C-alpha cells in the first residue's frame, strides 16, 4: 500500500484552519487547551505498542511518526524545511565485558571490577581504545572565571587520566553564596566535568561516586552504563565513567594520599592538581553503531509583519528508556507515561489550540529526541537551529507533568534568571495561581532538562512545573484536593521505573492547567513589545547567540 507522506497531509490540512486563524488574529485572549486530545495523545504515547519510545529502537521511530502525523493533522506547518523531522546524528556505544581499567601505583596493581567498583564508556566512536596514562586528582574539575576558581591552574592535563569529585565547592561562612550556595550549579554536574576534560585534551575522566555528592546511589551509574549509551556523532572522551568511593579510597591510599584530606584541600580556592604517581592502563572494547534520531518541529507563523521573524519555542522530549530484552526473562517496557509522554502529549494539545489563534511572534512546537541520553536532541537543535537563536525569544519546556489534579501554585524555577519571571507572575495572577516559592536547587534540576541547552546558547529558558520537581521524581505541590500531594510525591518510586505507566483514572485537570499556563506565558512573550532578557550579571546573559 502506498504511504501518504506527512508533508502531503500537512499541505492539505494546513489550509483548513486558515480562516479561523485570520478571524482570531486580533483576539486578546489565549486559546483554551482541551483535556480530551491531551488524554488521547498521552494514552497512546505511553502504550506498550510504542515500547517505551527508546532511542535507536522501533518504539522511538513509531513515536516520531505519530508526532509528525499529528502535527500535520493539527495544522502546524513543517518546522524543518519541507518536513517536520530534524535529523540528529549520534553514535550508540555499549561497553563490552572484555573492557578493563587497572592502576600501577605504590608497587601494587589495582584492577577495579567492572560494574561493582568502576563503570565507564567510550564516547570517541571507536570500537577499540587502548592507552596508558599518568593519573591526576583535579579536585572538582572546575574552571569558572566568574567564581575565580580554577582546578586546572598551572597543570597540563593533555593525555592524562583525571580523577575528580562531582558536585561543586561547598559554601563557607565567608562565602555563603559561592557556586550557588546550597544549590547545585552547572559546573557541579557530571556533564560539565566530561566536557571540560575533553576541552583540555585529557585522555579520560573518572568521577568519584558518593550518594551524597551525586544525589543518587551507585546503582544509578552502574545500571545506566551497563546499557547502550548515546552521544552526538564526533570526537568525545575515550574514557568517561565513575569510580566507587571505597575503590577510590584504596587507590589514593596506595598512592600515599588520604582521600578525605585531599577533598578538604579541594574545597579551598587555589587548590592545585595532585599527581598520584600512578599509571593507568585502559582497554575499552565497545559495540558501536551509528544512529539517526529525529527532533520533531511544527510552526504556527506569527501575524505581525516584523515580530513574526522572532519565535517562542515550546519543547517537550518524546523519548524514554525503551524496551530491554533479557534472555530467559520477560521484556521490560519502560513506558514513561509521566516522563515524558505527558509533556509530549501536552504540546500536541497546546498546538491544536494555538493554530486557531496565532500570536504576533511565530510559535514553534519542538519535540526533542534522546533527552534521557543526556539532552542530545536539544543539543543537536541549538548547534543547528531551525530558527535563528538570536531571534528566539524563549524556550518553555515541559517534562513530567502533574497527573493528580489542579494546584494553587505553579513552578517556575529558573525563570528568576530573566525577565520571564515577571511575565510568569503576571500570567499566574491572571489565572488565580501563585508562583511556587523558590527553594535551593540541590539536585541541579535546572541543568537536567532540554531547556538548559537553550539557556547555554543564550536563550532565556526554563522548565514549567506545577510546583517543584527535583529531577529525581520528587514533587512538592499545594493542591486543591486532599491526598493529591502525597500521590505526587509518591511518584519518585516510579521515576525511571517500568511502573511509570498511564492510568485512565488520572485526574488530568492539573495537567491541562499546567499546559494552559505554559501556553498563556508563551502568548505573553509572543505578543510583548520586546523579547525577554537575562538579568544583569547572570552568567547565561553573557553568552552571544
């Protein structure tokens, strides 16, 4: 049977809402988000048929096909040239059990056991990696001019294996707000540390794991790195991974160093890297495959002759953890209903409303791929944007939405970095909501969703929540209905578990409320006289788009 392309569908249907758009162009109110389409999209995207929407898996391909077809049927114009798909080239890498890392130190050979004492992968794209390298401890592995901090000062790390701590330097009585005070800043994230080591030409990097500093147990990196990992195509670290704390302690002791003493020194400005007088032997064997995934993008053109050249982006990643097949055991489908079929479905429902009533600026609905693999799809977007970043007013992101009923508050963590906070306050007041109180971002949630790649590229951006989402499945809400808060907090037991499944009994009024707030805020930005701006002094505001 001949297939009808999404483009052909779009060309036919895009003309249908044209008269409605023309009639509504001058209207002042924001179009309403309907619950019925949101629920229908959510139940389908989270269905077993889509096999958890895994990166590089059939279920992910089905999700993309569904999103582009629905975008065309709704009346969104193609956002990626003649179609809705933006190609994102990446590499899938799975570390094979023949891989090993050992250390010659203090006359001893230490060979940590893969999986229980050390985990790692190879982001270079090469199936076989072999090297030997001296080993340095570089504290937190941070170089931050705005904090007057440089763990790399006076040392050339090219060709060396770096061992470092996660998180960032702790605040002190003299400097209670250094590195965000109690909040985690981006240099504290493992992604930054891998990136900085690569920029400096290091042979590889190992992070010392503690549950306290990383905010999750050893099982998280151990389980994650036992599966296929994905990276944007191109050169990456030949070795990147985690060292279990007791194993790190034994390595440092063999080198004549006390790990706790070095940690204390690393918390003091002026710390200098310590040579452990050890030599690492690295052998990484990897199963490598090229993978092409797709961001999906659709457009509602703006109505103002000048402002339509600028755009507001709404984003929500479509992927989850897919399906894993273990010989002799039932398949596990990681449906990802809340994370993030909810956001992907909400964007479709919002787009269905938006096509009926365009704003002055163009609106872009973007479904990035491979968020669960390290925000890869949104990174691919900002590196090759479909709309000029200099003309992108904001990115409003949705991830893991409220499924337990309406709330009295709305979470806008990260909006306080820019003028988006004032806009959000205005929209919340008009909806009878209040902004959730600001709390320390202990887990670095601001840096763990797709909006952050836009922020790193200079675009004001944040993740819109019903209240506070920590990034590990923990929520805090002020609900209108008794018991809802407890049910939402309980989601942490289902976060990144096979039990994150759609339940028809869910009260989606809160999800509609959250989607409506996001759309209202988007229209506030899209119809404003000027684009949002970063607050004076915010490091993200210094980035040239």
